[in-house]
């Protein structure tokens, strides 16, 4: 046991010498000065963002717009997302193994599209990139309600997941930039509250699926997502 216990000592470093501490102190001071400069530039950019306006909307309306759009999106998502597996099992005759492979590919596509949305946000703008991606998910939902050929249906399903789930990081950064630090806890609580709407809208989606079919629910969800895009657009 003694050699085993001594093995971990090789991962620890000796305390630095006083001369090294002085050099490190100067480096830390330079780093803090550059960090302060970057923070001041960032705060200036944020202040400029908060003075922008669009018609009657001001910067302080941005968190409200994002919260309302997110709430509407959660209503539509709850109506559909929980029934995708049932749609593929009952309508497309998928086996449990097929569902597992599909759900394995799903987050990988989302990760790729999330990287793409962040790249597009630099030249186009964060809100513009987010609205473009989410609008494409509306078109994909409409196609899901109409397409029957399985290979094309799978491609649309994966692309739709990428478009609709890749905008959360961009929207989150917008929320943080336009929300004062003293009110971020409030808007985080509002965002958590919107997740509760999934349960109620899932019940509504189940009723629509039973009375019509899953494809009809996809079409209704596309309509709800379209309303969310209109709310988000200012």
C-alpha cells in the first residue's frame, strides 16, 4: 500500500519560489488589466444594445418577448415531442431497436445544428439566426405532416430537431445581455415555469392524436410554432 499511496504525490507540484511568485504576480496584474479592459468594452457594447429600439419596443421588453415566445413554443413542443416515438412505432412500424438508433442520432444532429446557429449568429445577428432556424423547423413540421416516404421522413425529423433545439443557447445569451443582474433570478424562474406547460399541452396533443392522427397534431404544432415566431420577431 505504501508505493500506491506515494504514487499520487507525483501529481502535486512544489510551492513556487519567491522570484517566481513575483513574476507570476506581474503576469496576473497584466492579465487583470487586460480583463478589465475587455470587460469595459463588453459593458459598453451591452449598453449600446440596451439603447436599441424597434417601433414601440425597447430593450427592457426583450426578456418579456423571449419569455412569451418560449412559453408558446413549449405549448407546441409538448403537443408533439412526447408522441414522436409513438408515431414511428404505430404508423411507421418501428421496432424498439429502431427507436433507440433514431434517438441516438437525434442529439448528435442537434449538436451540429447548434454549432451552425452560433456561426450564423456572428454575421447575421443572434436574434436573426435564431428566428431563421426556428422558422425552418416550422416548415419541417409541415412536411412531417405530409410526407410518407420513410427515408425522407427520417431526414426531415432529424433536421427539424436540429433547427428547433439549436437556438436555446443563442436565446439564452440574448436574455442575459438584456436582463439586469438583479432580475436574472426572476426570469430564470419564469423560464422554469414555462416547462410546466409541457404536461398540459401533452394532454391536449394526446386528445388531438386520438381524435385525428399524429400528423394532424404535427400540423397544429407548426401553427403554434408560427405564432411563437411572430411573437419573437420584434
